[in-house]
C-alpha cells in the first residue's frame, strides 16, 4: 500500500509538471499576490501508537493566508482524516500556522510546512467518545497547474501528525486541490 501511495504521488506530480496547457493559461503570469485559498480532498493512510496496521480513508484540507512575495506564502490550515466502520469513528486533524515556499518565483512546485495543534477523537456508537489534543505538525509538497488567471489545480502530498502525552497519530495524504491566488 505504501508503494502504491508513493508511486501515485510521483505520477501525479510528473503529470502536473508536464501537463499541456492551453495558450491562454500559458500566457498568464504566475502571480502570487495578496490573499490565497486552497481546498483539497484525497486519500489518507493513518498510523498511530495504538494501531496494529495502517488504515486508509478519505482525507482533506483547507488553507488560507496571504502572500509575502512570489516565493513565500503564509497562512493557516486544517488537515483531517476520518473513518467510520461498524459504529466506530476515528478522526485525526491538525490546525497549523503554515508556510508555503516556491523555490522558483515563476514555477508551480512548492514545499509546505506548519506547526500548531493536533487532535485525535474516537467515538463508539452507544458508548461515547474520547479525544486527545496535543502538538500538530505538517510537511508537504505540491504543484500548482494554472488553469486560469488566479486559479490552479494542485496535486499534493502531505504528511501530518499529532502527539499528546497519551497517544500519537500520523497521516500520509495524497490528493487534488484547487488553489485561488
């Protein structure tokens, strides 16, 4: 499963980097000014202190912020993973202060990092729930493929994690987002 996730990540990034664009999209300058917003969904693989194996399910994220320059964006973001099965639901999420760094002022490739809060919540139908809150962290990478003057399709891979005094959890996440600059 891990090999499939890695291979899918590499293929998505290569396709995004080499995807042909329409003439109008090619003529649009890659400007990153002012406010930006990103929302994405995909697949996540959860590992945790008390898990016997990794679990896969839907995963997503939402981030917004402002541009410091053509290469540096600051903001805040939420990433989450959840799975429900047989009356039990497990949810892991992070809320982090983010930095998105583009090595090239005109390129689409970026690296993301963030620190903040993380939580894990387990709920069993008819028995209640329990949750832990602690430190949260995120690392990731992606590529903005311009499809309009201020809009990009953004394939991405993120790793996010949380740790408290009693437990920890980590999620590898691959998905496709929409970024508005």
